[in-house]
């Protein structure tokens, strides 16, 4: 399947100033012109009056009454703010460009241009994730990004500019954006399987100061953030929507025993969502720091797989000897896929969520699958439905975000932040581009 992505703007030359001029029809320029204009208007009485800065001049002495008191400071302040925005609206912005495996360069690129139905967002926070770490290591992604390109996909910010045809959003709004949108027309979309869309439109570019949101994503997966949610917390929307998709496919009921293999960001979200379903949760990982976070996420049992002889047998014993009702793989390793299947009881459900490297395979025990009547599902990505549900959970404060966002770094230290994920240090790092 071929997915067309907008080509990144070419890097600007080194040392070029970021100061720029607005286009002739820039609303800021129009505001300044209106603010400073001395002109004549006709009142409904038929009389003509002169106006300065939008205020009527005194007919007796020709002096604007707002010159004579503090009230005149209001238009002066508005004009100063508008002038500063006009002068400093950047032609070039900072962005992290992926060129290949482990090759990320911070450069200046042209400010993204806004087309019909699109929105320009000033990024206030972006989060690192396992997928971005894989993209960094492999130098791209077969479905989402072809270098050279800006990358990163978990972010929130403020609407900077809206184009014609956008009615829901306006400049200054706090927003969060999920990283894709389905076409709603293909074979799979018409059957309600939007995560399998044959023309799934992805957006990358979170590791930058600005990002342009395509019209399709604006319509389906861009949402306003309430005041009680920070930009960093809101940036968890996309991974939470993915985990929510996986949890719903698992059909967990209250009292079920669930094992979650992997205590990275997605694994920790699975723990919290399974607990909200009323499950008894076993968390498995080999990194002690992440297992501590699993405990903070309310996991009932913690298994350090590096300290036990047989992790499958350990989990089966913790679930009464029969095996768990639901097994969820959140690592993306074929050997862990196999172990997850072996941990589940007869009639149980397996969710294979962690994405493995292309071309890899795993082995199933056909007798166990058949006579044990196992349900084995692969689950990928999210849909607009799960994005909306995930945002509600964040707004309601149902997700413990403190155990998910464990650090903060400037855009200049993005490579260091990605290496922290690779070396299993912390969970997610918030990248602040300003």
C-alpha cells in the first residue's frame, strides 16, 4: 500500500534570521493597518465623523478623548502586541529531521504552509515513544515516514492559524491531535474497521516548533483541551487511544486475571485500563525501574522475568495453575508473543499488540490453540472512536500520568531522550520545543 505524505520543507541556510514579514493578506498586518488608520465613517444619522484607532474624535476640538486618560493605554497595548507578533512571526522554525538510522539533525525549516481546511499548530509539548525510538534506530517506518523528514507523533499545542473552511477551531485554542485519520470510504472503513484503512493518513512532525494538520485529521482527530489538562498530559492521547483499542478487543470482565508482558509506556497504559475494567493484573518486565512504575500503576503482581527460571510457569502459578484469562503482549518481540500465548488458560484470549520487526515470525502450538479454543488477536493502532474515549478518560483524571511522563528535555536534546527509551531509562520524556 502506498501512502502519500507531504514532503518536508527544505532546511534553511545556517545562520539565517528567523524574523520574517507577513504576507500581504496576513490578518496581523490588516489589524495593524486598521489600528493605526485615521479615516472617516458615516454614522446612521447621516453625519460624518473622523475616527483615530477606531475611536471617534471630539467634534469640538478634534482630540480623541482617549488621549486624556488611562483608557488610551488599551489601544496602545493592543497595537504593541500586534506589532510584536507581526515582526516576529517566523519564516523559519526549528525541527528535528530524520535522515537515516540514528541520524537526527536539528535544523531550521520553512514554517509549514496552511492549505484549505488545514490548521497550523504551535507545539507546546511532544512525547517520546517506543515507535519513535524504532524509527530512529531503523531510519524510517514502512507506513509512516520516509527520510529525510520531521518525525514524532504525540503532541499538543495551541492553534496558531486556521484556513478557510475550518469552523470548529480558532487561533489561541489549546488542542491535541491524534496522528492519523481514516478515509471512511475503503473496503475496511465501510465495514467499521478504520484501523485497517487502506488509505490511512498519518501525520509526523511533533519534534518541531510548528506542525501543519491536514484537513482530514482536523475533521476527525483534532480536539480541544480543557483547562484542567496540561499539554504534556494531553499528549498521551494517541498511545492511550491505541491501548484502549487493545483493551476493548480483549473483552475483559470484572474479576478476570490479566497478564501484561512489557511495562513500557503502552504496557503501563494497559495496566491502568485493565484495572479500570476490574481485572486482577500481573505485570512482567525485566527492568526494575519500569516494574516500579507498574506497581504505581496499580498492578497486583509484579514479575521480574530476569529473576525467575520460567516466567510462563510463574504466571500460571499466580493465576491458580490454569493460566490467565487474558494475555497482552506489549513488547514487540516474537519470543514474548509465544510466551504470552502459553500463559493463557483454555478458552482464553491473547492480544498481540507489540509490533515486531518486518519479516519476523513466531510459532504456535496448534494442539493448544485448537483443543484449548484460544482466541488470538493482533491489534493495531486506534480509530476516531477510541481517540474520543481516550480524551474523556484524560479529562476525567482516570489516568495516572505521573508514572508515564518521567522527564522533560528541550528539542536540542531529542537524540538523548530517544536513547533513554532504547536503554530503558524512564518511560516517556516530554520534549519542549521553545
